[in-house]
């Protein structure tokens, strides 16, 4: 007679693969953040977890000197960045193939995540993201909607994460 | 499982997102070659291992930053956390208890 | 219809019969029964045997604190568990149960012979004997002692069930859904706080379920519960039953074990058996009530002797009369109510024996009305009956004098020695307790926690409800939220008081009395006194010497009685003697629940490379390396490992070998200060390394010992592509980040892990250039010598190409974005066909590198090896003022003579040495021998004879000398050589 | 002291055990002692016993802030073995093993030393290389330790899962047959009783607040909760609290104290015949004479004196056990507790003199202190009595952290117990 806050719903949570996009790790000291932002033509939010989008390119602040940039395949961010390298030394590394991205959604998605995420995912504001842990894997968790998440997982960790998700989905489907 | 406040993320988060990184404020000597074997040993191996308030370092997987903390090793409670590079804060009364 | 079941009574479903078996016999029961209540309904009190004396025992409680009625429970293959408390296990269809610790049968148990010789088995007896003759300990005594160990039998099959876990963040967690807990939940649920209320039982309501006569706000207790739970549900409060709070950890983290399927006739597919909840609560309210204490007197352990509160619970919750002619012995008012309720339900109460001289008049009236004989100021000196109590002997006490006793016939004896607040979880927090003259109460708190109701020694429903509401409100305010107080009007409340005792006074010989304190472990009052007499002054010593409180109830029944008697024996007040620490879990909790998802394929992750599918499809044998699985070798039909590895090596030396090197750690070191950073981290000098070239890099710990190595390419002035060992990748990056962030924050350089960005394929062999050149665009081959690197395309894929060798042959490592890894591999396999390209695994890789004298960190080094020791002096930048670990290299014992140094070994008889074999200079010396080193690597080589590497004291000065390797089957002789066995002048690399 | 024997037990049984007297008196401190030992664990009590027995020094006090045997002696998983990698360690622990062998008779107290065998599981090539190195070096040192195939390991310990499909398949094992377990409390009590019988004072519930030094820098005594106690020599054997005590003498130590957790299951009939350790999956297990499965965990990541430790570590430990022994998932955990272990940079102990005259230290045993008890006690007594280390503990100096001659068992074994 357990009565959950988030009702176990008959429709199970969805776990889908997201097609790869361009993914870059940008590292630059706070002093030169503005210069880079200008060069790339998008805001580089200073608060860890905050996101900003401009013409298809999204910037997520992962740390005080670290941003994760995602953009459609073929977008050229390297050239504008290189142009300001002398004034604003930085590191821009292509990591498009380092992680794979899963989309997790559905009414019970918070239960799905609560099975392996120690942090309070329910408290994450929509439109933010966080680098956190899912079981033993380090992941970047994006909250795109109340019941809509993306999870970036290092390629070789993905099978482990997938089989955990499958177990929990089965458990949720069982209604207990 | 401890709760730890990351001074960079300005958020209080579960221990599983952090790794312990040993005693804080043990700066690497500018020129190790000038140190005696004893001084070098002290830097390498000697630790306060305080019973009570302990200055120590942690790293947060979220922002990837190392930071400092003052934690009571008897209660395991964090008295404060602060950014790397900041000077060692004095013991508060609470901490001194 | 079971003989002792009262038609229509209780919360069991009389319309839903459920049958089960106990020791092979089938019994009828009802939905809602526990095994214990169903057995009692059938008049069965004998449910188990005690640990040491094998004394017959029945259920003494009706809850999770039960020490006696432990049974084996089974729901088919792989689903057996021992030591289940019959008082907790709910009936379900097809439940099979058995009694424990008996042979041949529960009613006739040979082990009971111990009971005859009980005088020998006093506390700590085994420390005093079984020592002569010495040899008998191993051969006779210990096997016998171990053979007698244990209660139930361990499971022997793999568990087909699975287990789950979940994190939960809640504002207020309330443990215990009795009156205080429910009141607390009602208060805390105001102003939209997120509230979680948990209870270990199948139903919420706690003691109210055993007191249906009580009225709250005009409603009968059970209706009131129903209504309040409805309100809580409506307020969105999380209500969790069958959920035990097992442990209270740091900063309001509470572990909950939720039992999901053990009570179901047929669990839904995919449902976990149990789930561990890791709850982080803003505020915690502990409303766990109190535990009833037994009285301590001779024969207080016979089947049929049970706690009065338990009898009341069996009556009201399960509609079971535990006997027709109960006698009651008590030092607390609460047992009187049990007597009345039983009397009102058809039992003839033989007598109420109260140790107190004066009893509340209203209780005496109520007893008189029911015609119950009352013996105030009496003690109980003994009971009779073998497998079931038959009579109890009561005697008047005047001061210290015990008068003439009389035997009172009964078929069960209900006892009550008062109540102990259940403060186990509070103790987990290291909160302190204070003694109020009767019992311990919560004192100083270390967490944001409130304790409510009987847990604070409050008795009666009205105080408990009021206290619960107040605690709930305080919790709410602790969250910075406001709420209003509530009060409850209680009619037919059952207030009560009582006194605590040590052993009850007796006129018999105390030395012969069998007055039990810890029922399961057969600890008696005189065991405690003996322990004190033998110098055990700390309660911890008493506990450990007598095993009091160490049974599966963890002292819930026995701790306070043990303490009272120990304190009495020491002539101290209980608080001066202290209480043993309560440890998690609150009740025994299955290992499976702790495992959660950490079982089978999700026990620990296995990392696989992008090329792993090809290896699997092509019959690779794999080996685990750090978190990865790697292709070990690729056996062809009829090949064993040795044959396959040798073929792979020879093919590579003769023509072309291909190897999946994707697991190598990769770190991008980028920024204007990249070269300065590299100079500080690695032993090597980097300033003069031109872009487009690479160099072997050696990384030390600050202690001067080798930590990691790898080839490092400089792609541009500001960009280094660093590779690390497979196992070292994460460690090295963390170490670099540590130095960068905390020691050298001024440097403009950044580190990015690219281990998984790139799939890496190594190509080695004399034909590699012929095969590779046509596939590569963007490399100037005239300026691409050994140890070069470039960004280019390979087979049309964007690539980073490194010309380097870990085999001694011309070699390349091709890095392409991971998604293309498999495509690259297949393209290269295709292009390599003309050169019968041969895939090789990690074993061949080891052989090839060893022939060339290349070390493997972690195999040829073990954390105590310096660059000099490993013969890697050449990789240390002498001119550099400093680098990580440099200072340690000049410590006295690091520069001392006779350090172990890495050399090669060739056996005289051409035999293969064992890796890990030890080396001596004088094979004829006696043991302990003086060992000068050991074999670190040893392989059958492509050169027709085995080769080995070893670390040997002063090895560099022993070139050509003979050393000895004594093995069980004889002493090997080996010649000390250089570690480079193959192509010492690098002719093949320059080719 | 009443001699313990089957006969005395029988005699006492017949008169209701009235005749047993205190196994050790609860002493009050005298003004002065030849030797004060700080810490009444097995090591400290044993050292007092050997001082009295082998060196004729009986004016000795053992002082503890709590009850004797209440530290790691009473909190460990009682594993005893000596199959260590480096000669120094193997010889030291084997010395202890020899003493274990006769300890019950020597103390006239049954410490239940059970030579049931300790098996260390190898799960991969690296384990095999490292264990072969153990086995060979132990063999040439005359230390018993042999290599078992996977099937032999299974035969020796039937609950073992040797399926090749396991995440960490068992590929073999190293077995030391004369290794095993002992009853931890009995070790402390046996030494206490035997030491007291030789005139040693055991002073419980008396915290040592500071070690006092004279004008010449030499030790002159200890300040305690019960006042100043003069002493010519002070030996600190305080495990997790060593840093704190030594600090009061002005000595900073290369130590860190970590929480270590252990647990027992409900008692069951004999199912587990030996001790099994796996460094790769981080778990070790045996079955007590009472029938409980005794399971040891690793240390938590942060230094602590709280004797608590967290839930995640326990979950991983239990999971590791169930991975290697899948039949145990339906067993239940009965009790979990924590201790404080003091760890050195090279995971080997420090046993010997200090720069302070008259001050000796025995610490840094990490998770391996119990097995060393008689050996450490014996060698500490020797070092204190002669003011020079015994050859067996000579390598375990403080100086090694200055000179670099580390005894790095840590490098060889992920967890050293």
C-alpha cells in the first residue's frame, strides 16, 4: 500500500537515443569569458548549471572556467575562437564522440532517475543541467521539461547505464 | 553519506559527487631542491590528522574543482567550505568546541 | 475453524482462509495473519529452540523484536531464508516454514542435552577450557563448537529474486505510524511540506491496532486511523508500510528497507523483492514507540510465557486468544488491560500477580468485576511445564522475605516488566541518553530530529498524540514553515505506570534459578552476575562475555534487564554502568536489499571499445583490464593460447599486425603554458620537442616512484596529445588537475579527457608503410620519421596519426573519432589482406614489447621503482630545475647502492620462468633465504627461447652473472642480461 | 589467579560458579611506573605482559581512555595471516603467527585461534602475477602459502562462485593454511589477566591528555584524567588516536585515521569453512564460531574519528560478497559497526623508537593490526626494554619516511589486511 508522490504510471518511461551533434569543451579563465562569448556570438553563463542558446548553439556552464558547447553538425566554432586566441587564451576541444546522449521522458522519469542519481533531480529547475553521477557513471543531466531529460554518458559507460535503466523501467512497469 | 556544500556550484550535494583529497594548506615548496630530507618528508608524509576541526580538500565531480573545507572529524560535520587558494579561515567558536 | 480463533474478531479477513505448513504439517490461517498468530490460533506455542541450551521456546512477542520464534521460510527453489521471525512473516498461499536448531524434531531435540549440563556452560566457559591437549583444539574441540553454531541453515541456491534501491529527498520523514507518528504527520503535512510516513508493519496505527476500545475525537480508534490516513493521503503524504528504518546516517540520511513481495501470493513479473530507500530528510521525527520488557524469574522462558502486550495484540489484531486460562505477572499497569481484554473475550484469567504492594483502585475494581484473583505484592519464583507452561508459582514478598508460595494452574503466562523507549535510531546518530530513574530517554541531539510519544517515555494515548502533534509542528518550524497546533480528545484512554526490577525475589536457590534475560542466547541473570564477579565492569565487557544482547533481536528484549542486574551487581546506578551502543540495522536486513542493483551484469560496469564488437564476432578471448574488457588473443581452430599468441607475434614481426589500443588514456593538454606544464609534470624535457614530433613521457609521484608513462605528441606549440596507461587514465588526469588547480593556477593551460573521443588502432610490422601510405592523406612522408605525429585523414576518416612503436617494428597508431572506430578497423583489415594482416591481443602485445625491453607500469614496476631502477634515467631531464618527484630522487635510500634494478634474464635450460618467481644468489642457503629480486615479466618469445625481465639488487652491475630461481620442482639458473632482447640497435625501426 | 581448566570449570560448576574471582583488578594509578603504555588494546596489554614475563619489568601501567579491548581489538574481523609480500612484513607477521600458535596455552586463556586457512582470490592476470610473487617469496621465507587452481579453490570453499562469466571471474587463489581467525575479545582479556597476574596495573576509563617531557626533552610521564603519572618510559599503542597522543609530545606523525566498517550476518549452521579475501572486489569474509558471517569492508574516503562510516560503502561490500558468493543474498545483516584505523603512507606499521628519549610508538597497522597482536606486543616490549629495536621490527622505523626505504605493501595489494 505504498502511495508514491509520483504515481507509477501504466505508460512506462521512455529511453531513446539522441542523434549525435557537435559537442565541444571550452575552457577559458573568467577574465576572458566575455571575449570568447563575443567571438562565438553567444552568452557564456557564469553560473554553474545555467544554459544559454543562440542561433542553434547552446552553452552550458559546467564549472567556473568550463563550458560545454553543443551545435548542429558542421557548425564552425573553432575559427571564431581561434581568431581571439591571442587576446583570450583558451582550450576548445572536440568531444562529439566522447559521450552518447540518451533522452529520458515520461511521467515516471523522476523515479527512473532517483534509482541511481543521489542528487535531488526533482529539484533541478527546467532549463538547467548538471554534471552528476548515475550509479558509477559520471553523466551530464539536462532538464528540458518537467518530465523530459537528456543524459550525456561516456561512450563506454553507456551499456552499463542502459541496462540499469532497463531494470528500473521493468520495476516501474511492475507497479511496485 | 555526507552532505557537502560546493563553493563553486553554490549548492549542497551528496558525498557521492565528491572525492576526498587529503589535508589542505600543504603548499608544494617553490624550490624543493633547497629542502632538507626532513623538510621534504614533512611535506610528503606528515599530516595533522586532527581529532576535531580539520582543514581538508575535496573535489566536486560537478564542476571539477578542488576546494577546501573545515570539517569536524569527530562528528563528520562540515563547518565550512571555501574556494581553493583562499587563506585558512580561523576556527569559529562553533568549530572550536 | 482454529480452536483459539475468535469468530469475526481482529483485523484478519475471516472470509479469506490461507493455509501454510510448519514442520511438514498443514495449518489453516487467515489473510492478515502472521505465522505466529496462525500457529497460536491453532494452539501451537512451541515454535523454536534456543541457541545454547536448545530449550523449547514459543513466541514471546508479536513483533520484530521476537527472539524465540525464528523459523525457516521458503517460497520454492532459491527462495529459502533462515531465522525469519514468525511474528513478522505474513501468511501467503503456499508458504512453507520449518523450525530450527533441533534434531531430530522440535518436540524431541537431542541438543537439549546441553540444558541438563547447563552448569558447565556458564558465561565465558569456553575461554576457560578446550586447551588441553593442544592438538585437540584443531581436531576435536573447535570442530564440535563450530558444528553446534548457528540457528537456521544458510541458503544454498542462487537467489532468483532481484532487489532495487531508490534515493528520496523529503522535507519531513516520520518513522513509526502509531498515534504519535500519525499526529506528527498531520501536523507536518500543513503548508505543503513534503512528508513521508513509514512503518515496519503491514498496517499503520501502531499500538492503537491493539486497543480498539480507545476513542479519539469521538471516533473508535480504528475508524480514527482510517480517517487520518485518508487525510494524509489527500495531503500528498507518502505512506509506506512494510518499510523499516534500518539506520540513521550522517546529516539526516536514513536507510529504509521496504519489503515488496514476500507477503504476496504471486508477485507481479519484474517486481523487486525489496527496495532500499536512501532518504535525505530536512527533519526527522522518530515515533517508534516503546518495547515491553520481560520480567526475570526462573522458568520465564517456557512456551506459553509471553509479554502481556503481545497477548493483547494477538487478541485484537488477529482475533486469537493465546490461551484459555492465562495468568498475568506484572510490575506495570498495562498488563492489567491485557488481562481484562482476554477475560472479556472468553478467557478465564487465573490470576493477576503484581509485584507492587499497592495497585490503582480502578484496576482492582475492574479485576474484581471480572472475578479475577489479584495477588499484589507477590513475586513469581518458578513455572512448570515442559513444552508448554502448566503452572506458575507465586509467593508474597514482605520486604526482603519471600513467603510461602502457591502454584497457580494456567495454560499461558503473560508478563510485563515495564516498557523501554525504542531509541535505536536515535542512538545511531550518537545522540546521548539520560536516565530518568526508570529508563533511558533521549537527551542531547546531533541531528535535526524530534522524538515523539512513548519514545520519550510518555504513556497513554492522549499524551502520545499531543506530543506527536507538537513534534510534527517543531519539525515544520525547523524547515522555516509555519503551522498550527492540534489537540486530540481521547476517551477510554489507558494510562499506566510501573516499576523496574532486577531478578524477581525468590525463596529458591538463586544459583539454580534459570531466569532468562537474553532468551535466544540463553543468558541468565546469574551469567551477568558471574561476569561482574570475574571483573567485567564495563557493560560492553558484560555484553561480550555473556553474549547478552548479541542475539538476532540485538538486545531489544534483554539490554535493559541486563543493565539493571549488572548495575545491581556492581552496586552502581545504571547510567554509571552505561548502555551498549545500538548498531544498524534496526532489524536484520537481507543482503540483497543492500546490493540493490549491484548484482549480475550491473554489479560493476564493464567498459568496451568501439572495436569490441568485431573482436567478439571474431572469436577473441577477452581479459579484464581495469574497468575494460580487452581482446586477449584471437585463437584459430585448434589453437591454444600459447600457439595463438606466438602466431600473432610472428605475423607482426614478419609482416603486419593490427591491435585495438582504444583503451589507452588520452588527455588533451592545451594552452599557451602547455609546454611549461608538461615540463613540470613529466620527468622529460619538452621545450625542444618540435610540433609534429612525439616523445616517451614518464610520470612520477611526488615520492619519486614511477606512476605512469606513455607516448606524448606535440601537435602544435600549444597542444599536446598525452597518452596514459589504460588503468592510469583517470588517476593521471586527476593528478594533473590537482597540480594545475591548487599549485599552479597561474598557468594558462587546460586539460580535457579525450580517451573516449578517439578510437585507436595500432599497426605494426615491416609491411605497415606499404599498406598504410595509400590510405593516408595530408602527411609528408619524407618528414615523418619514427616518433612523429600529424592530423590527417586515414581511409577518408579524420585522424590523428602517430608513428611510434611498442613492438620494435615500424609502427603507427591511428586515432579516429570513436564513432568511426569500427569502420577504420574494417577498412584496415581489408587493406591489409595482401600482407595477411593479423589481429593480435594484449598478450601478444606484452610479448612483443618485452622482447624490445619496453616496460609496463604496474607489472615491471610496483610503486617502489624509480626511473633509475627501471633503467629509464635517459627519460629524466637532468637540466630541469624541478618536476614532480624530482626531490625524492635524491633521498638517501633512493641513491643508495643495492637498489633493485630492472634487467633481463635468460634461463640456462631454456625453460620459461614464472612471473613472480623469486631470485637468490645462493640456492643452497637455508630458509628463510635472502631474496635479491623477482621476475616481473616472462614469455615464450619469437626468438625460439623464453625471455624474462626481473628486478634484482644492483642488477645493472650483474650483467652476465648467473642468478638462481628456486622453484618447487627445482632450481633454475639464469643469466642477467640487458632488457632489450630484440633488435638492440633499432635497425628495424629506422627501416 | 585461578588456573583455568576443564577441572576448575567442573569444580566451579558444582558450587554455582561462586569461586571465580576477577580476571584482572580494576587498578587505580600509582604515582610512578617504569613503563606506561598508552592504549589497552591487544597490542598494549600484550606488550605489558611480555615486559613482565620476558624482561622482568613489572612496574608497568596500561592506561586507556575507555574499557580495555574497546578499540580496534574489539571491532575487527579477526583475520590472522602472514602471507605478506615483502620479507620485512612476512617475517614480522609470521613471528606473530608462531606466537598465536601457543597463545591459549601461554595465557591459560582460550583465544580460539582457528587455523581454518585464509584464501586470497585472484581475478585477473595482474592478481596472478602478484599472488605468485607472494607464494614464491613466502615459500623461500619458510612462510606457508600455496597456489590453488580455480577448481581447488572451489573445493576448499564450496560456496565460491567460479563461473567464468562472473564480472571478476576467479582464476585461482593463494592459500595460507595455518592462517585463520581468533576470538578478538579473548585476546585482550587473556593478556589483561596474564599481565595483571604479573603485577601490571590496568587503568581503564582514564584518558591520557598529554605526554610530558623534561627539560632535557626526555619523557617524564603522562598527564591523565586521574592526574600526572610519572614514568621513565612511555609506549604509545593507541591505533586511531596515535596522532593526537604523539602530538602532545611534540611529534607529528605520518598517519591518517580512517573509518573502517565491518558487519555480521544472522547466525547460521556451518556453511563457510575458511577465510576468503578478494582485493579486487574489496571484500573479505569468514564464519564465526557462533555461526555469523563476519564481513569486512574497506575504509571510507575521508579521515574521521566518528566510528560511523556511510551506507554506500556497506552496500558495495555486501554486493561484492554476494558477487563472489551468490547464495548469500537472502541472508540478513545483523549488525554493522565502525572502527578507526591509522594508516601510514606505505600501509606498513611503525614500531620502534622515536626522536624523543623514552618515547616509543606502535602504530600504523591500518586494517591489519589484529593479526599482528602477539608479534607487535612482543617486539614492542623488546624495544622498550632494551631501548633498541628487535631485528624483526628494525625496518619499521619512522626514519624510513625520511630516507625513502618504504615497505610498500599498498603497492602490492589494493587493501592490506
